[in-house]
């Protein structure tokens, strides 16, 4: 209960960051692995064997991920190059599991011109974020963790820097196969803004999720709520307003409430189907993504995502396909390595706890 109160305190202290609807460092909202992408872009509570899930909630980082390295490199829309790295290491003396991550986006070169169209050379744009995570167990079923992040953004000739913190808790009821998770993401301050004297908000978010596995069925379902610090996250569309003509020429404007739409925009639904011990199929639905990006005349399957995972002895391979818009889907590949099974490092590995192996948890 104390841990949950701390989460809400982080949101309250950073609430001023979310006003205005525009944020810098929006790339921090992107999923950092194909598995997360396949689940709809969020993964607050998913006790899978994928170390990259720890990037979504630091409390999911566990000692079973000791020396695991996650890597994915993909081409995003418009030729944007995306790289994600994450390494986990458990220190037995401290009873703590640490993680070190990198998120990097390269938007490529842009031709710079003046108002008359004269070319003034080329410009670059890129974003990156370094993450340091620590996670520990509490009693038998709880875990808590935090990630300290340094984010840098370079857009043509402007720079911005920020220090951010993710704080998360997880609850694992392995008897009843119920899992709960909560995380405050991207609470922090902008150290340097793109324009001096103009403070820009950060992509703060509060996410809570629940997952249910079934003892006699090879699948699990989960629901994750996001942007829970505010009710109305729906785009304020002027077309939704209706003018009502009153007496003496006065008019009043009314708009629909859209209660169901506002509710479901906070929710992401996901499914994991296990086909034996080594193959997993995942699917997700993100209603906010569909509401914001789908073409009104032909929505197709915008907001849906699918993927699969192959769990081998030393490798984990994931693929995902996410539908943002009918114009095209995004394909993503990723691979995890169990380095202590690939490289023992001899006596040196023993000294740095490299060769130690831990039993699977949850």
C-alpha cells in the first residue's frame, strides 16, 4: 500500500507537466521491443521470459534475467532508424537486479532552406535515452523498481535534455494466476529546452494493468489503463460541437459526451497464446491509437497489433506487426541473448558473477 501511495505522489508532484497537450521527448512513449508492440504498445504486467518487458515497468526486472541482453534494430516510418538495447545483471550480495538500457532514434538528414527556397545545407535529427534500472523483491509476491533516465534530443540546430524517473510495482499471485502492475513513467524535469526560456512538458503517464492466466488453458489476457491522471484524453474536435439556435438570435453550442469512447481510450487489451513451451502468439488492441490515427472513412484494422515469440535455450526471437493506419503497418524484429549460456568467461566470469545461473521466477 505504501508503494502505491508513492506512485500516486509522483504523479501529483509532476502533474503540471501534462498541461497543454504537447510534450517534448515523445519518443519515450514508443514501445521498446516487438513483444510490447504486439501487445498494443504497453506492457505494465507481463511475467514473460522477455527481458525487454522490463523497459515498460522496472519492477518486472528479475534475477532470472541475469546476463540477458535484448536487442532490436528496425526501420520506422519515413526511414527513421530505431535501436533498442537492454542488459540485465543480478547482484546477489545486494539482492538487487540492475538493468542498463539505450533507446536511440535516427531521423536522418534534412535539406535546410530559407523562405525563398534557397538551400542552406543539411540538418540532422536524433533522439536517445540512457536508462539505469534497479529492482528488488518485497515479501513473497511483490516487486518494486525504479529507472533513472537521461534523455537527449537534437533537432536540426536545437537541443534539449531531461532527467526522468520511472517507478513501478508488481504483484504476482502464482497460485491464482493473477498479476497486477502499476508504474509512473517519465516523471522529471527538462534540464535544457529547445528554446531558452520556454518550458516544455514531458510525456508523464500513470499506467495500471492486470493480467490473468488460466491453469487449464494455454493463454492469458490482460488489460492496461494509461493516462489515468486525467479523464478526457479525446481529441477536442470542433466538428463535434453543434450550434443550437435560440430566441432573439442567440446560439448555444453543445457537444456529445462520448463517454464510452473516452473510457476505452484509456485501455489497451492484449492476449498471449502459448503453443507449447517454445512458441508464443501475441495480439493487442489500442483504442486510443485507432481513434487518433484511423481514417474515418476506412478504418481497417488500425489500432490492432500481432506478433510471435520463439523461446529457445539461448535465444529469444520476437516479431511484431502493428497497424497504425491503413497506409501501412510497422514490422519489428528483436532478439534476446542469454550471455551466461553463450560465454562463460572462465575464472573471470566467476569473479563478476557472470557465470551464475538462477532458477526461473513466475
